[in-house]
C-alpha cells in the first residue's frame, strides 16, 4: 500500500507510532539535502532535520490536507533561517549533492555526477531565490502552491522566480557549452 504523507501523518495522529517512523524515513533524505543547501554543513542539516520531525511528531500541529510537504519544508526553512541569524550569517540556498539512485549503473552515476557538478556550478552563479524555487519545484517535485508556502509568497511570484531562474540558468549553462539540445 502506497500511502501519501498526509495519510501517514493522520495515522500517526490517530496513535500509530510506526506511521510516524515511516513518514520520517520517507522524507529525511530530501529534507536533510534541502537543509544542507542552506547550512552548508551536513551535521547541522541532520540535526535540524531531526528537530523538524521532533516538533512535528511531538507538537502534532494541524496541517491542511495536501499541505504536509509544504508545511514540513517551510518549518525547515524557518529553522534554518533562525540558525543562520543566531550565527550572524547570511541565509543562502545552495544545492549540494543530489540524492543517489538505487538502480543506476556506475556509468550512469559518473555521467550524472558530471552533469550535476556543472549544474551546481551554474546554479551557484544565479540568485539564491531562483535556486531555491527551482530546487523546490523541480528537484523536490512540489507544486507551485506548495513552493509558495515554503517561500512565503504567492504562486505568481513562484512562477516569476521559476521563469527568471530558468532563463538565468540557461544563460549560465550556455557559458559551459550546454544548450537546450544537450539537456
């Protein structure tokens, strides 16, 4: 049975502790990668991911149907921002390594690693708000509405960020010799 995050969370709220464990296992890698992009430190990202789930599973907030992922990532976004402010540093989103694929061949992994290195280099040259919007929608497969919740803006702003971010990213990829035909 392939349950949604919302279904698992409702089961957890109804007293099924195993559903909370499954929910955490399902989301931990993506949430940790998202936090690492802000914090630039894997240990801090792991700690903050655990803090997010602690708040979620202990406080048991009410989350509107279809908004679980957006709620979780918005909470992580806010926690990362608070940590940065405590450290008196600038908060900036910078994607790290992509999540590994379990069924990729070594050749595919090498090509993917090379492509990802070029993509990360190009992403590092565009504005942080574009990087974050692109990451949320394309890497984490969030809807525009969910990304808008995480970014604390409207869906129109997300559309604008994505359009401008893709244009800037295309320009940077072209500098690396990658055209639309290569993508």
